[in-house]
């Protein structure tokens, strides 16, 4: 309903923009990049992450696959600023997550597999 009533040609939502293009509204998302360098995370005697590195650049769609216990969730928690790595760094859009976690979190939308939102709806 809101979109039908809108009289402007573009609306700004945080960092994304909703554009009116050829009779349709199109969501334009800003560029996003993630770089992980030499991440290590240890829980007691168990290494959850052992010196991993990867990057995902602008306009790339990537999947994060691996068996249970491979470190996928631990990596995502570090990239999103919910865990601190034992060593290494995660950079989101040029912001080091360990140095400035609030700025990095402003640029991230993360929906974990066990999202509590669905139970509340």
C-alpha cells in the first residue's frame, strides 16, 4: 500500500534506496565487501577456526558451506561483531570489526538459521 501511495521518485532506507524505474519500484543496495584474514578462534582446547582467510567483494553472491562443526557460525559471529577472534581480523566495507564494531554492525544485515523472529510472528 505504501508504495502505491508514494509520489516521490526515490526513497532512502538507511543505506539502501528504493527507486522508481520504468513503472516499478526497485531496491538498490549499496556495495558490500567482506575480508577475513587469518582468523583463529579457540574454545578451551578446541580450535573452532584455524587461521582462515577469504574475501567477498562487491556484486558477488557467495555461499558459506561446510559440515556441522566446521566453524561457519563462529566465523559469522566474528564478522558480525558478536564474537571477538583470538587472532586475525574481519573487515566489512573497510571497517575493522574488532576496532569499530558499532560502525561495522550498521552496515550488516544478518539472519541466522535459528532466528527467534519467526517464533514471535
